[in-house]
């Protein structure tokens, strides 16, 4: 089980059952769901309850991103860094702040290289991962559950040595 991580503006913590309504509200926005591969649309309270239960059962860390005790998104890191934010919270540096904290934690625990990916066309996610030092590797295709569209993913990787050199 992961501990809480506190950054300058955010608290990253475990999801709680009381988060279901906020998760449903944030992910029931097609502008958010279209960038998250495995999220259905519409996204219901039942989906949110399953989502939270699944995060609690994962072996890797999945954090609720909160600001002033308000849920604004998710970030997780196992072998792959993944995140999403509710649309009202885009463009404010929250994803970069959360990703930097989780990436630092990943490498502080002496884990291996970190992978991630973003949809081609998602300039915001590309910028976040580039700021952290992730470098492009390969491309792959994935069907987005919310839209049924097949998208091209840019896979990226961050090595421990590159992370340390950038710090």
C-alpha cells in the first residue's frame, strides 16, 4: 500500500470509496475519456466504484491527485507511468507536478526504467513527459474504449541515469 505524497500544491493519496462521485463526474467527460485508453463513455457511478475497487487491489501505486482535499485526477506508476486530470484542472501544471513526484519516488525506491505513452496529438501529455526526461522509443496502436477509435501511441522511456542527470 502506498503512502501519501505531498507536493507544493497537491496531496497524492490512495483512492477512497467516497471518491466515486468525483471520479464519475471527471471521467464522464468525453474530452477526458478520449485520452484514457480503457475508460468507457458514458462513465457511470458503477464504473467509478469498480475503478476505485480495482485501484485498491493493484500491486503498484495508484494515487488520487487532490488539491485542497478536492479530487482532480489520478496518477499511477508500476512499470508504466499513467495519469489523467479532470478537464477543469488542465493547463495548470498539476500533471507535471504529480508526475515529477511519482517519478522521483519510483527511482528513489531503486526500481528500473519507467515507461509511458501518449496519444499522438496529445501535445499536453507529450510536453509533460518531455519535461521529465522521457524519450521516444516505439509507436503502437490501441483502441480507445470511449470512442472506439484506433489511435497511435508514442511510447516513451525514462532511464534512471537520465532522470538522475536531469535532477
